[in-house]
């Protein structure tokens, strides 16, 4: 688990793909949080990504590291109102306060990945697969 969060955090920007009807949608994210053996992400419930994940929870994440290795992480989004994770998000990324003001803002959402699988690839080593 922490290997996945470390990879995404070190990459700084990673991309989450969702489905909008029958079309793929990809957008950048910048925060992944490990909490109680789960990988969490944050968004706002006014955003399209939230609406897309509520309609179809399947999503995939991709990022490339500075050493040119890359990760693909897939699973299902599970939203939960977890104030502890929201507070962690504000600690990791204080700029969230400009958008959501406080961790308990009604627009601020967190979700974790369930049924997840991460694959880490490089040009020099065999791929590594991790359950998330």
C-alpha cells in the first residue's frame, strides 16, 4: 500500500481516468493518502469526476516517475465521509483550504480504492503487481 502512495506522491501529478457515459475522461490529481491500509483520493462533489465516479465507480490511475518507471492502478471508488482522512488531506496539501475552507466542508469528498490492483513497470525490470 505505502509503495503505491509513495509512487504517486513522488510523481507529484498523476492522472485519474473515469467514464462519462461511453467516453473516457482523464484529469490530473496531486494527492494520495494512505489511511488504515487504504489509498484515498480527494475531490469536490460539484466536479464532474465526482458525478462520473458515483455513476460508474470504476477508475484507473496512471503516473510516471522521474526514473521513467510508471504505475497503473485500477479499482472501484468508494466514497465515505471520513473526517480523519479529510484532515490528513489538509495537512498534506494546505492549498485545499483555498477551495474548501475546512476539512468538514460539505463540498469536500474523499474516496478510497477497493478491489484495487497496481502494476509498476520499468524498462529494466519485470513488472510488479500489488493488491490495493
